[in-house]
C-alpha cells in the first residue's frame, strides 16, 4: 500500500490480503512540447465545430481509421 509519494520516492507498507498492483507514476515522462499541445488543442477545436459527416471527412484526410474516428467523435461530442 502506498503511504506517501515524494519528489523522488514512493513509500509503501505491506498490504496483506490485497492483490499486488503496479503504482502509477506522476510525471514519469518528459511530456510533450507546448507547441504540440497547442496544435492538438487547435485540431480538436476544429473537429468539435464540425457535423458528423464533415468530421469523418476531416479525420480521413489526416489518416485516421474508422475506429479512431468513432473514438474521437465520442470524446469530442
């Protein structure tokens, strides 16, 4: 069981009777550049203003498959 998370350590104690789980890490990666985040936000904003047919066409233009299109539509709508 996690008792404390510091800037460089995760402190744990035994948790008898509980299944083992991997901890989730905060800030494990370096993240993405601000410019990429802004571009993703702008693209999502563009898509959010479209009706379903235009949304699908735009997603196909950038190479999304049907599964990705459906998932993104559910997220944005």
